[in-house]
């Protein structure tokens, strides 16, 4: 496994955990909002707001990271195609041929 794949998996797991915590706190807020005085509800809302903010930051970081890796992949592909135009054309023709075979069945 490459380092990028491991980082992506860890980031995905962290986002899932943050969303689970957010949902649990939301359910707790809904369940307790009727019976708690104003301070208790406000404390839960504050915790919920903190979790929402951290989940939002995690999602933004994951998105920025994915965009960076995507851009790096595009740059590498462009460089390869420019350096090896005939090999790229051959690979594209081969992939097209295989797709044509699969579609014709």
C-alpha cells in the first residue's frame, strides 16, 4: 500500500468517526432538550457546534488533499503523454479495443 492510500484510508476513517460522534451528540441533544434547563441544552449545543466545525474542517482537508493528489496525477499523466506520445496512443487504442469488445457482447 502506498503512503497516499494509507493517508486516504486514515482520513476517511477519521471523517466517519467525526460524523458518528456528531450524530450521537445530535441524538443526545434531541433526547435531552425537553428536560434540561437552558444551561444544559446550551452546553450540548456548544459540543454539537464544535463537532460540526471539526467535521467540516476534516472534510475540507480531505477535499484539498484529494484535489492535490488528483492534480498531481493529471500532471504526471500529461508529462508521460508528452514524453511518450506513441506509447500513449498505443495504450489508448488497446483500451478502446477492449472496451469495444466488452460493449459488443
